[in-house]
C-alpha cells in the first residue's frame, strides 16, 4: 500500500471517528454525526475528487456553500443556539475537503476540522461511548501524522537528490513502511499512556468567562424542574436517560423502601404550578476540611451517598433525607430553610459529591399523638391556597368537603393524612398518557372530581391541597426515586423516568413527614422494575467508572489522589526506615542515633535504592527496551551467520573473546586451515553490518551463509579425519 | 586534499516548533481555553492527549538523536552563487530508539542556502553517507560553527536539533562567470566595440557559419556582408603563451565614489579568469598590489590567487595614471588587467583592460 492510499484511509477513519463522537454526544448533534459518517462512507466509495469535472465541481460546491450558509444563519437566528449549527458547518467543510483531497494541506485541513468536531462532541458528551471514537481518533491521528512526516521527508529527499543527480523526482508514491507503522502504533499507545498520567494532574479550573453552547437546558432534559407544572411531565417519564448514579453506604440499604432523592421543596401553589417561594435561608461556605456543614442530626440512620450527577441544568443538590454535611465542587451552598440545598450556578457538567444525611425514624404512635388541627401560625406559607380562575374559593370548599368525607372520624393528623393518601392511591389511576386539558378546564379539580387519572404531580398536588384545605401544613417535594440497582457495580442508576413528586406533611414536635399518594404503578419506572442482565450491568459499571474517574474527576478528587499518594510515599518511607533500623540493630556495638549509625543508615538506604533500581531496570525497562527494539530482528538476521560461525568455533574448542573485533578473531585463527574462510566470513559480516547499500547487504548475507556452510563442512571433514 | 571532517566534540540540543506545530499550538491553546472556561473533563482529556503528544515528540526526537555521530565533508573549493555538494556521514551507536527522520544541515558560515539531505532511518550500528546541496551568497572567509541534525519524528510538530559543534574556517571563492572566451581568443575581436580593450593580439583561426548559441559579438561582419549569411570567427588558443592576470582593487584618488557591486563583479572576473585558465591548462601569472604569484615560485598559485580574491577588499590608493605594477613584463606575455573601480588608467600598450565599463556591461548582461 502506498503512503498516499494509507493517508487517505486514515483521514477517512478520522472523519468517521469524529462523526461517531458527535453521534454519541447527544440528540443535538447525533444526526449531524450520522451524516458525517455517511459522507465519509460515500467519499470512500466515490474517491477523493468529486465531482470530477473541475467546472462542475466548482459550481456544485459554490451552490452547496450558499445553501449551507443560509441554513446556518437561519438556524442561529431561529433557535439561538450556536453549537449545533457550527458543528454542521464544520461537517460541511469536512465533506468539501474529503471530496477534494489533493495536497498535503488538504489532509491537514481535514485533521483540523475533524479535531474541531471531536472538541465539539467532547464539550457536550457525557456518555462513555465517547471513549471509542476518541481512542480511534487518537490512533488514526498519530498514524496519519507519522505517515505525513515520512511522506514529506521523502519528498524533500527526492527533491534534493534530483538537484544533485539532475534526474526529476520520482512520481510514484512511496510504499508504507510496515515496520515503522507498527512503531507509530506503539507511539500512539504511549501518547494515550502519558495522557492517562497527565489527566489527573492537570489543575482544574472553571471560569465560565466565555458563554458555552452546552448551556441550553434542552440538552439536559432530565424530568426535573425547579417549577412543577401540572401535565408537563408525561413525555419525560418515559426517558431512559441516566441523570445520576448513587452509591449508598451506612444505613441506606436497610431503608431502601423509604429512599428518595430530594431535590427541591415547593410551597406556593397557584392552581396550576408549584413555585419555590421561600427566599429565606442562608449561604453556607466550605469549611477548612472541604465539607459544607448544614445541620446536626442524631448519629443513627446515617446514610452516606456518593452521587455522580449528569448535567441537569438545575441548581438543586440532590440527596436522601436531611443533609448533615456535603462535600463537592460547589463554591457556596444556599440552604433554603425547607431542607433543600442549592448551588450558586446551574450544573452544566458532570460532577461528583458526597453527602451525609439523616433519615428520621417514623415513630407512628408519636405521630398519631398530633391532633388533626393545631395552631401553626408560623407555617402560614404551607397553608396557602390560591383563589383564582384555576382554583377558586368554591373549589376549596368542594375539596374540603371531599376531605371530610374521606377522613371520616380520624381524630389525629397522621391517620387523616394516611387515609387521604390511601384514597388517592386506591381510587385513582396512574397514567402518563393523559388527554389534553381544555383551556378553561381546572386541572386539579378535574383530576379530583372528574378524570381521576394522572401522574405523580397530580397525586402529590392533590394530597398537599387536600391537607391545606383542612388546615394541615403541607408542601410538595420534587426529586427522583432511587432507580435501578446495579448488583455488578453496587450502585443505583437514576434515570429521567425516575423523576418523582411527593408530599410532606408537618407534624409539630416531629417535623416534616413524607407521604406518597401516587399509586404503585407510578412509584417505580419501567427501568427500575427491571434487573439488569450481566451485559447491561457491566455496561452500566463502565458508565459509572467513566463518569466517576473521567467526567466527574475534580479538584477534590485530585486532592484525595495527592493525599493518597503522599500517604503511600510516607508509609513506604517509614517501612524503609524501619527495615533499615531493624537491619542495623543486628550490629550489637552500633549505638542508635550516633553519627556512625546515621551514616551507615544512609549507606544502607542508598544500596537499597541501587538494588531496587537494578530490579526495575532488569524487570521492566530492559524487557521494554527489547520489546521496542524488536524491530531490529531483521537487521540482526542479516548478520546471524557470523554469530553462528563463532558458536561453531566455540563448540570445537576455539576460545574467542566476545569483546574482540572481527579482525582480531580472524587474526587468532589465521594459522588454522580454515583461517582464511573465517576471515572471509568476517568480511561478509562487516559488509552486511555496515554497508548502506541494500544490494550489497543482501549479497554479503548470501556470501556469509555460503561460507558458513563451507566452514561447517570443513569441521565435519576435520572431525572425520580425527 | 583539504577534507573538512567535523567530529563530535561537543553537542547541544535545540527545540523548535515547525509549520504543523504552530497549528498544533493554536489548537492546544483553544482546548486549554475551552477547558478552563467550561471545566469539562473531556476537554481536559483532550488536553492531556495533546500534552502526551508533545511529550512523546520531545522524548522520541531526543532518543533519535542520542548516540549519533556526524561528520561532514565539504568540497575542496567552494564558489559563491554556485551549488556545491556537501557530504554528511552519520552513524548511530547503542540507543533505545533508532534515528528517525533526520535532516542534516550546517550552522554558521554566512547562512548559505542549503538543500538539506534527509535520512529516514538510521539503525543501531549503521553508518550512512548523505549528500546535500548548498550555495553561498557571497565570497569571503566564514566560520562554520558545526553540523546540525534535526529530527521531527514522529508527528512533525516539534523539531529537535542537535548541533555537532566545531568552529571551522571555510573559504568561499568569488562567483565564477562564463568569460573563458577572453582567454580562448586572446582577446582578439571580442570587444571590438569596447574602447577599454586595447592592444589586442592575434589568433583568428577560422571563419565559419553561425550556429545558434554562438556569441553575437564574434560575428565576422565582412564575411557576413559578403556571403549574406551570418558568419562567425573562431579563435585559436595561444598554446605555450603566458597569461598575466593583474587585479587592481584600488580606486584612483581622482575617481568618484567606488561601487561595491562593481568591485564584486571585478573580483569575480579575476577569479573566473584564474578558474578557466586552470581548467584549460594555461600558464598564468597572477598579480595584485603587493602580490605576485607565478608558477615557478608558487606551486599552487591558482588556489593562492583565489584565496586572495576571496578576501580582497576595495581600497583607495592608486596614485599614478600609469601604475608600475606591470613593469618587467615580457613581450610574449598576454596581460589582462582587471580594474573594476577605474576607467581611465593607462596600463600600457598590449594590455587588455577589463575596467569599470566592462564591469558595468557585465553586470548589465547578468541582470
């Protein structure tokens, strides 16, 4: 294969890798990525120059460029999102170059354009599948650059030679040197290995100075919103997109049935929407140990959670239960006083955080001791109900009447709310496929008295409003259910479909208690119900690993890595000191702490370092060097006849020094009957070893082998005589 | 034979960013800014790979140039504006990595143009010979600071240069012009229209038909008029006759300002006469103020004259209109005076004077 053909294949593979990266990056660029791969395939089939007629080609690409520019500007103006149109423009330019690959600069242009595509994909991707095109891109780029270096070097060599000899440079493209290509492959692997070492060491910054195209919340559609609007969730509840992964420790597993990831607590209801109305609370700064301390809770039922979260375009910090302390890359945290925590900025990238939470125990007799009606003036915001077109005072009375019918003779708050919860769970139907509401239709009232079918937000809203209608403080919590447990990785995969809303009721002396009125069908997503098979579990584990160590690797992880390595180094040093002291203790007359003891200690440790270095050299570096130098086998083979001749002589009792030169060896044997033959073999060896003419090398090798056979024959005849 | 062989006495390494490297550096910067702006770890991952590529480039080019021995051989005579073949000898000792993509060059020496030889691969224990072309722009004595070997393996983004240092004086002779006809003709008829050529001696051998490529100045007008066809003169070489080339670097006191270009043209004319004379096996004497190089005194008088011309500088000091430099000449000696800075000096009868006007004409022709 010629270098030009190989370069063409590599550049197409690069383009395909870039297309695949865009495809894995997400819905915004997936179609563009597929298009890129399609263009690559067509270019592969058609060839490098299309349309072949220059005049036709010029017209075709000019028209295409015009169309593309109109499309680009329209897209930017209409959708006000820059990244996807820019990616499409880059793909168009790549397509143009792929169909017009003529000169070295065309190849370099494609390298740059495909690199931009890869960069764009990296900026919006959080799927581990990105690793596949990424590695493919690195390897193909390394090989392509190596071949370009060889090609340009040879062209320069030919040009210089043509100037000297007066002959025009060769027109034919040189062939790919297979041995060097395998070396180039090794080089690309070395690049990846160095990148693996460098990646955790690079200091992490995030300035947000330049606006990012990845900030469009549409890219991060997760099912979670800081404003809960009735009938807005149904499309999302079917999405299997992973939003976070949670690893539990402590008492978490034992309390699995009660685990929900709290996101935001909502207290203001306007008839259609729940809005976060609390503007109280305060900011919490990071303490010197890296933690944010939120509240003190009893030690029992402590759940530690490690959460790897994907971009959700929200400020909420999710956790199970009530947060004691949290550790993560937040800057400052705002605690709203309703058990919700917020970052100062929305999350547009993956990150990891650890929270320690407290899950209050449900002491039912204590809860049942709370009377149905209690004077709770300070909690007025949790008793708010609207009086507007969506939910009027009449509606409130109607709900009140319904609630009274349901709770009947219940005389305490817990029983009353539990009856309301059960009423909704048993008498209503859960569905994501709701028919559209009329514009004049009151959604909540229609749900309670007419349709009796809805999803979690209807149920949670209904319970909260029913409780408020009889003077019980309530609020709505929006977050996620725990999702699917992965036994392979020991973590929970939370998807967009696990988005959930539930209700909290206030119990004086105890606090807020969760009630979930959604029927069983709505409490677990289809994904959560399934147990992942081995393959899916394995894939999920890779995904977790990718998120944990690549996407969410941050300054805290770096600090922990450094601290861990420092500990290892410290411990190793201590072990060395202990071992040295133990060794020196074997010398009875040596006084510990004396100058001689200190000097001896240093000497012993130096010896240990030298021995260790030798072990590392012989066990790792030398074999590695041999591996790399393996490509010299062919060269060595060309002079193998000489080594065989030396061994033959040794077998017959002739002592030859390995350090002697060929001529010195020949001189020691010149008095022997085969002395001249050995001298000839030596000359063949020198020719094969040091000539730079391939023809001479081949000839010398053939001569050397013939002479070696003659030497063998000579020895055989000598043996026969003796 | 003056062979210049530079062995490795000392070496040092330089790194340079190459053409593709600037693009690489630009993208590195873009990725760095994107990473710092977004805090996106995948962009940091790309940055790590780019850093890895730089590190590998640095490491492998360094290993490629390790255990390398380079010597070089320059031609015996090097003339300005003329391409000469430069030979490098490279060998590689024990090393982890073979020598890859090596480009050889020289450092110092008046910064000549050079078509650098390129070696794709140099294995352990191998010795190879390479040829390159170089061309100096001007005459003079320069100091070559050493041979350089540059490796841009594997990605062509960074080139590492190792200098095999040794200071060496190199004499670059003046540029050679194709004016051998002056010697072949003995001057006759060549510059008939040029009043600066005086006292021409004979040597017309033949008159023949014009062949494309012949010098129009050698047209035989009378024969052309008679025959109606272009006829040209052929000259006989004056075998055994002594040629005396005198070079005058001095400008007359009465002359206006000197011209460097004129002087350089004159130096080249003198060098060309020596060069062509030697090629044609002529007996020649060379002289200049304070210098006389004759074959019976100087065994290598051609080279000595070229050495003189390599360094000669213009000077003021010609006091007389008829200098005494050429006194003692014999009648059978064919004297050519190269006097590029003057046009009114009387060099005596029977002397061809290639003076300022000739130098001007020559420059015009060469332009």
